[in-house]
């Protein structure tokens, strides 16, 4: 009887040890899979996660290759590669990387009809317990197509539909010199914006066949870059000159070929400022026929 009792005690102790061992193995497996690393875990290394393509045109495909490496002691498995939008295609060259092995992600960004400063993200999902998701950034400025119209048939050229895609609309405070702008969606003042002075360009009355030039200063509270510009008026030309890192001088010239009649349009400047990627300057005026007599009366 005593012997049987001792056997039962030893068997119970064996079961406890087995249970602890099983639990330990289960937790270790869970750790490798979901975030607790050990000496046999894989580890991803990426030296450059950002790619700036600079300037690109609409309907253009921009290829790039991101590189990564397994510097751990376990096999690195690529579970999934996805992007922040359908305009960016990404594909990993390898699904499994042995320790010390390198892999690539081939990325193609399609600009489509986009305009202005853009930023897209590619997500790489792996079994690295320390970094299960690695992000790669693609940024740059997409230039809009210039409006070409050599025949000015309309006697009253008015642009009623101002471009609104990907453009942040601001409500200026009364003190423009302070650089404070009210952002409606958050209802608070924000600093470090780009401000045109004057905020709009008015050519008033211009005699047919005469070219007139106006000047606009573009100031920023912090350094910025004007990456491109366009206008909705085909008889308007723009030239910008950088004075310093936070100041541009914009020359706006009305062509002598401008048609008779009233005109209303806009200038769109594309910047590298992610908060204010576009700046809109309104342009207006009236071209009068040569045979109209205009008297200037001075008091």
C-alpha cells in the first residue's frame, strides 16, 4: 500500500513537470510568432526607408527598389506587402530569407491625374518579433499639365471652376503679416504657412494689344520650395525667382494677345510643404478694345 502511494506521488510530480515544460514551449512558440524575441529569431534591417522622386509629370510611372536584410539568426518570412493606395504596386523578390540574406521590394508609383506634393507608404509584414511591420515612404511633387489654348475665341474668359483637388482652403486672419491662418476643420490658428502678397492679382482695365506685368511676393515662415506652377488662363505667363529660402518673387505677365472682355482665373503654386502643398492666387481684369477711349482724370 505504501509502495503504491509513493508511485502515485512520483507520477503526479512527473505530470507537473511535463505540464510546465509544455507551457514553456507554448509560450516560447507564441513569443517567436507574436513579439517575444529569442536568440533564434529573425531580425530585419533597412538602411533607407525613404525615397523622394523629386518632380514628376502626370500619368507617369515611377519605379524604385527598397532593400532589406535579415541580420537575425532565424529565417525571416515575408507575410504580406501592401501599399496605402491602389496607385502604388509593391512586390517582394523573396518570401523567405536565411540569416545574412538580402531581399528587395520592387515598387511602382503611378502618378495618374494627381497634382502637388504627394506621400505614399508601402508596408512590409514579416515574422520579425521586434518589428513585424516595416514602413517605406515615397514622396515627391507631381506637376500639372499646362493649359494650352492658342485661339482665344471667347470674348469673356472666366474660369468659374477653380481647381479644388488636393488643395487645402484657408481662411486668412486680418493680420496677414503674422502668418497666422485659421484652419476651418480644426478651428484653430496654425503657424509656418506660405502667404502671397498681394493675395490676389487684379489687372483692372487693360487696352487690347498691350502687355502688363505684375509682381507677387511669396513668403513663408519656414524655408520652402516652389516645385512648379500653372495658371488657368492661357494668355497669362508666370516666372518665379527665389530670393532666399523662405521668399520667392513671382512675375505675372498678361500677354498682348489676351482677348477683349472680362477674365477671371487663378495661379496654382505647388510647394514641398506637406501641410500646404498648393497655394492659389486669384487673377482678374478686363481687356478693352483699342477703339475705346479711356480718360484718366486726376483731381
